[in-house]
């Protein structure tokens, strides 16, 4: 079942999530961009680690926005596209980014925001995003 939208993530919680993600990226020596949006899809914070590619600034935000808009991990869209067929119609949608690395932030069963990470391969972006999600508990 899809979780309900909740109150927007606070700045303090967003900072805790981003710091956990940053530590995972630094532990692996991955230059990344980390974005946190609230339950309305509005940017709460975003930061670019040293030497993260400039193109990842927009991609990280878009991954976070996709995860909160659809209340699911962006990997689901990536997986659907890999199946081809009717799933290719996703490419016509302008409000989603079908790349792994975006995750909803769910607290007490409600979506309070999302994290998006970009800078390395998609599965590595997702690993860093998962570390951020882990900071909610």
C-alpha cells in the first residue's frame, strides 16, 4: 500500500538525513550531490561534495522530486523501462526521472519528503540515498 503524505520534513531532520548520506559517499570516496525535498516536493536542502560533477546538481533534485511525487523509489521506473514495451511510454513523462538514487523518506508511515543522490553509477547513488534513509530511524 502506498503511504500517505505527511507533514513536511523539518530542516533538522533533512540535515541529519543528508549528513548520513554524505558520510556514506565520503566513506567510498564518491563525489556526489545530495538533495532533500519535503512532502510537497519543495527543495529543503542540497549540497554538492567537492568535485561532484555539475550535471548531478539538477539530477539529484529531480530524483528526489520523482520519489516524493510518486511515493516510490525511482528504481521502480528504471526497472520498468528496462522491460520495454508499454513501459517505454514513461519516456514521454516530463515529471519523473527514471534513474535509481531517489527514495521517499517515510516516518511513522507517512511520506515526509525524499532524498535524491547523483554523481556515480545509479546503484551507488542508491546506496548513498539508503544511508540517508537509515538516519530516520
